[in-house]
């Protein structure tokens, strides 16, 4: 009886077992499908990452190949011969060479063009339209925060500067009606700290013309012709952005009196000055370009650069008088918290012979005395002590200079 029951239940148990296996297989298949999808996604991500690294590898290989290439040298075209050959002069060593160029390149070249050459001195590309980046970075992008109201004691000098720079730009018809050409150059000369650079900054702030600033020492270079080339590029940038104002600070660095010195350094400085003289008043018209220069060594300048046509106005910027010193004190103490006993007239009379830069330093030092004593108000005694300190520092500095050159 028991055997009969077991035999009757066997098909049912087999079907249940098969169903369980089927369900398990289906569940397993779903898991495998999910894993397969995950692997496919990972494979796609890996392929994308591989492509990214392949692109980076190609870029690095390209850069590596470029770095291994022979460098190109800058040269100037001296002459183009009748047969199409080109005579070039390489910068730095001034070696001349005769080389061949393609017909396409030759059509864009002319004497004076800048070109890039390889080790074989073959012309690779034309650089004629590329001015020196050092000249381009001298262009002032943002106006300095100096206005004419920030300058004291230089009313006459300020008016002359404005007549020379601003008036021809704003009212050119006035000069046409009178029948004269406007002054084209200003030389500001005087002791250090009297406001020459501040005048130039005020011009840059007030005028809409392109303002280009530089120091004379920036035109002094080691290799022959580099300084003269920078001067040419400087004026080329100015011509591209007319009307323009060029400010040359410490011009005595390249415009000192010519001597019989045979050293290569002095000769290169003189060549640079010759190029500056030519650009300021040479064969070609300068255009709507005004020049402002500053120096505290007027006695060192060469006579050629001082003549009318180059600098039509020689403006002396002296140390301020008593009224000017009082005005400068008012300017530099606008934002200071002053005590009631501070009298600018008394201070101006006390510091006879001080420059505008020294007065600014006095105001700053007086504020420092108040800070040291934990005060927010600056007293008259602070200004007295500040002047005593600055005057003593000036005397010490002059004594050290005297001992150095003794």
C-alpha cells in the first residue's frame, strides 16, 4: 500500500522539481542579463576612456615631435635679387646669407620683412605682420587712477601739457584755422619726485587716445639692432592705434650725449637713439602720435633730441613753492582724520624745499605715528615728527652716496 502511494506521487514531485529548476534557471538568466548589461556599460566606459587616452597620447606624440624639430631663427630680408633669390640677415649674429624661397612666399616679401628661417637658412614663414610682443604689452589697457585734481603746484605745467596733448585731439580745427601744426612732443624735466610721471598718468586717464608707456632702460638691449627694432615696433603699434600718446620715462637712459666711446654697449645705445630720433622726426610723417618724455638729468641729454620738431616743448617741473606745498598737503590728506591743530600753511612753510613725493611720504608717516600710539586722529606733532624723520633719512642717503663716489 505504501509502495502504491509513493508511485502515485512521483510524477507530481518530478513536475514540481522541474518547475523549481526552471524558475531557478530563469532567475539565473535574469541575473546574467543584468550582469551582461553592467559589463556592456563598463565596456563602453572603458572604450570611451581608451579613446580619451589615445587622443592624449597622439597630442603628446605630436608635441614631442615638435619639440624634437630644429628651432627656427628670426631674420630680416635685406634684398630680393632679380632671379628670385633672397638675401637675409640673421638676428643676433648679423650674418648675411643668400637663400631661395618659393614663388608664393616671395610675393609677400620685401626688403625689411621679418622671416623665420631653419638651420639651412631657408625661409619657412613670413613674420612681417608680427610686431614685437614687448612693444604690444606696453599699451596701457586700464587708465591710471590719477586725475589733474590730484596734482598740486603745477598749474602752469599742467596747462601746457593739456594744450599739447588734449587740445589737438579734441579740437584739431583750431590749429587748422590758425594754420599751424600742433606741438608733437613734450619733455618734462626736473628734480626727482616733482610730479613728472603723475602728469603723464593724468594724461592717460583723461585722454581717449591709446596710451603707451615705457622706460628708457627697456630699450637698451645686448644684441645689435634689438633696441632699434623695439623702437620701430613701438611706433608701429602707435600708428596702428592712432591717435596715440607715447610716454618714455627716464629717457636719459637712451638719449644721453654721444661720446667717442668705442665699447659695443655704448654703440648699441647710440644706435637705439638714432632710431628714436628718426621715428620722432624723420623722413616719414609721424601721424597722430604725441610723445611725452620725462627725465631728472636734463644736462645729460643729446642736443639732437632737444631740438624743435622732436620735443617742441621743454617743460621744467620744479619743486613746489609754499602755495604748491600747501595744495599738495590738502590733496594727500583728503581721507585722513586730522586734528583741529593741523595747519597746512604752517607745514608748507616748515618744509621749504620738499618735493611732492616727500610731502606724500610725510602724510603717510604722520598717519603711522598716530597708529603706533593707537590713535585715529593725526595731530600737528605727527607731521613735525614725520618731516624730521624723512629729512634725516634724506641726509643719511645723500651722505652714503657721497662716500660711495668719494
